[in-house]
């Protein structure tokens, strides 16, 4: 994984970067389990700057693993295209979870 020198990584860049990381890991390890793929990307995202980027990266990686399991014959390009279609849904899910956490903090 390349290190990014900016203060914080843009969340969408983190999403595509982690997706590519999962795809490449799977190519190198065709029998890798979803747990192994997620473990690998989790380690790789430690170098990302910014918590939001890390959250988006892990969410994206999880979606890529799901896509690859659902469509095992998809090419890398097809997996990425499917991910891109799902980015708004992933972002909305992250925002919803953040709102719920904020509400919990307020109600304590």
C-alpha cells in the first residue's frame, strides 16, 4: 500500500484503494477466505490518515468481499463497477451509524 502524505485521506479514495487491495489479495491467494481478506485489508488501512477514511475503507472492503462471494466469476473491473454503484449506499450507512452514535452520546 502506498503511503499518502496528505493530512487526511479522502474517503472515496480510501474506498477504492481498499477495494483494490482486496481484489489483489484475492488474485494472489485464490483460496483466501473472507476473514483473511478482511484481515489483510484491515492491516493495510492502518497507514491511512483520518478515521473517516479508515471507516470508509473497511466498509468498502466488506462490500467488495460480499460482491466477490456473490459473483465469483466477476472480473476486477466488474467488481469495482459494482462497488462504485454501491458507494452512495455505503456512505449513507456510515452516516446513519454516526448519527446513531451521536444520539447515544447525547442521551447518556
